C-alpha cells in the first residue's frame, strides 16, 4: 500500500511560492544527497585548510571531542588537533628564517566512499596522496595512504569525530 504522506518542498521566486509535493521516500533521498554534498565539502575544507596552513579552519572540521590518529600518533580534541597545523607553521617559519626554502605540500584525494549510517552519523574513506612542488617546479609524490573517518552531524553541521590516517607501505 502506498503511503499518502507527502512533504512539500518549495521555491520562492519573485515573492511567489512554487511548491511541488514530494513523497517521504523522495524527501529521504534528497536529505541523503544533501548530507553527501555537505560531507564532500567538509573533506575539501579539511584538505584546503591543511594545505594552506589555516589552523582554525583545520581544527574547525573536527568535533570538539574528536580523535585523530596519524599513523599511530594520536591527538584528542580540537586543542590538540590544531597542533598538527601550528607545528607545520612553525616548521615553515623556522626554515624561512634560516634561509631554507621548503617545498610546498599539496594533498589530492580519490576513491571516496561515503556511507550514511543514520541521520547524524556517517562513515568516510578515501585515498590520499601528497605531492611536493620543489625547486624549478619539480613535483614529487611525498606519500600515499587512506583516511578512515567517522563523521557526526552536530547542530546541523557535519564534523569529523574520528580520523585514522593509514599510510600505504610495501
């Protein structure tokens, strides 16, 4: 038996409301698509903040009580996680003060999998690769691995609750 429950989504154009009825199943699908898009944006914000050394932006993609495991080095909470980027900032400043040029590091991601577990929880996995742009714009691969994430939605915003960075090895 078909459900007669309908949800209405509307669009306001020039002060007039245009509405089309949407079934509960369609509303659920729309919410899942919205969640996936928001999670993809979250992951891009993470990588962008890391590559630009934006410490506040970097810490802001994590839940306040998040856990972060980088190949066995563990951080808990935003106040510790932010040190990943502030440490990189300090390293770059030291190198520049000593007249050394550090190669810039950039992350690329691929093979992304997002699994919506519930209204406020999801799983994310993807491969990552770092490339360095050195003297004369020579590009070299720095490392490769995968991210294993548990994501949570808090106050309507998706955040990383736990992230495990697993480098690929021989």
